[in-house]
C-alpha cells in the first residue's frame, strides 16, 4: 500500500513538471524524499500562484534562481508564450516583454505596449533575482509570462508566471476603505479607553495632591502647637476680677 502510494506521487511529480519536481503532498505522505535537481545545479523558479492586480497597479512577476547565482552577465528574456508571431513577419521574430542582454536592456526588441513600462532589479541580479516589474497594468496585460535564460547551464532554464488583471479586484480592495463595517468599532473603542484612562489618572493625581496638601497642613499645625504650648494655657486662664 505504501509503495503504491509513493509510486503514484512519483508519477504525478514527474508529469507535473513542477520546479521542485515534487508535489507538496509527497513529503507529507511519508514517501522517501527525492528531487530531480542535480547537485550544484541552478534552477529558474517562478510562482505557482497567479499574480492578481487591479488596473493601474504596478506589479512584480517573481522569478529567481536557486541556489543563488549571478546572472548579470547572462541574457534574460521575458515574453508571453501564448502570443503568436506576427503573420506578416517572414522571419517570425519574437517580440519580448523585456529583454536584458550585454548587461543592459534592449528596448528595440520589446513589444510596443510595454515600452517604458518594464524593468528588472539590476542590483539584485547578482543574487539571482530576475523578477520583472510592470508599471500601470491593464486588462490587456493578462496572460502567462515566461522568464528564460537561454545560456544557463541547467535543465530548467525557464519558468512561467501568470498575471491576472481584474477590475473587480479594485472594487473589492477599495470597499473597506470607502464603506467601513458599521459593526467594527475598534478604533472608537480604543479612543474611548484612552480617554477613560487619562481621566482616571488625572483624578487620582488630583486626589493624591489634595491628600498630601491636607496632611502637610495638619503636620505643620501640630508642630506649631508643640512649639508654643503656653499660648493655649494663657487662653485657658480666667481673667482677673
């Protein structure tokens, strides 16, 4: 039973072509840990979850190399694999979302709709970060994006990240700001508690000062009486007739 279960997970892991070559449930199933990554091999890793944004947002499509590897001297290509080449182009040339070559961006081969809207994190490329930032996204940017390093000495040179731009996402995210929940009184309660604490502390200080003043006055009065007891005796003697 255990062997059959592990065999099923192994087959699914191979068919899935996952970056880690393991499905998450494999490790939890108790099967022996296996990996398709060779020792010392660098893999390109994207995101298994879609990146969801609202129109007008700036988004980051995550992609990096593991283990850390300096890619500043390599070519990095970001493209949309689902787009078909222009039929009027006899050479079937590929237009890129972003192309990095010879340690700089190559804007001449970019798609016109992404001109001045994409950028890499140049300072982080030495650590293997090849994530792509896209500015002011729109619903036309929906789709799958492929990050590819053609000259990387690895069996996994590319990864795919999906971007979903949805106008409803903006409405959902802005609703709490425009129409707060009437049952949520946390800020009001917090201010009320602070006001009560300040009032109580002030009252206690006033009472303490008043008590200290009364005690100090009585103490001085008694000290005065002890120093001049003859004044009291003189006042108690009857006047001569």
